[in-house]
């Protein structure tokens, strides 16, 4: 039996062999693929529905909610937010100070820039139109995601993942 207090023996435990095999594209990206397909399904369903009905209204809300899921999955997979418990840790600094700052805050910058894009789109739409309601909900979703990223930089919740 290995003595865990001895550094040379602490990591001698074997990991399952499936961790050493190259995983398929599907295995590595199945969550984002399935969530994206769900968004597409809601878009198609909403396109053919009447937003004045309960079902049509549901489809419109589902588009915004599931778009938020896709953004959360993909953005937190590839982007960083320094000191946010909801984000991956940025890599060790390399490059110019500006490049490091942009990388360390790429998640909030992405959400801010794309959020401004959604706001501009919404401002030029009929807010009461079929797609205006959906885009308004997406603006709300973006605000919520951005707010959560910013809040988790300083605030914690006891017994959460951290």
C-alpha cells in the first residue's frame, strides 16, 4: 500500500484506462451539440407557432432560456474571468499586459460586447412583434449571465461547488 504522505508514492494510484484513450468528438462536445439542437428545435417550433398562444409564448421563452444555456456552456468552456468562481482559471500570464487583461476578462468582455449587440438589435425591432419579444428575452438572459459572472468575482454561496 502506498504511503500518501510520501510525495513519490502519493500519485501512484492508477486511473481508469478510459481516461487515456482519445475521446470522440461527440463525447467531448455532446452537451453543447445537444443544447444547440434544442435551441434550433425551439426556433423552428416558434417560427411556425402563434406567439399569442400559450404554446407559442412558451417556444419564444424557451429560445432565450436555451440560448443562455448554450452560451454558458460554450463561453465558460473557452473564455475566462479572473476571480470568478463560475469561470475556468485563466492560463499563466504571457504576452503584453493588454493581451493578459483581455484574456483574463474574455468572458465578461464577450458577454458585454454581444449583449450590446442584442440591445442594439432589440432597439431596432418592434418590441411587441413576434421576434421582438424573443430578442428582449435574450437581452434579459445575457444580463443575467453577465451579472452572475460579475457577482461571482467577489461573492460566494456556502456549500456551492467552490
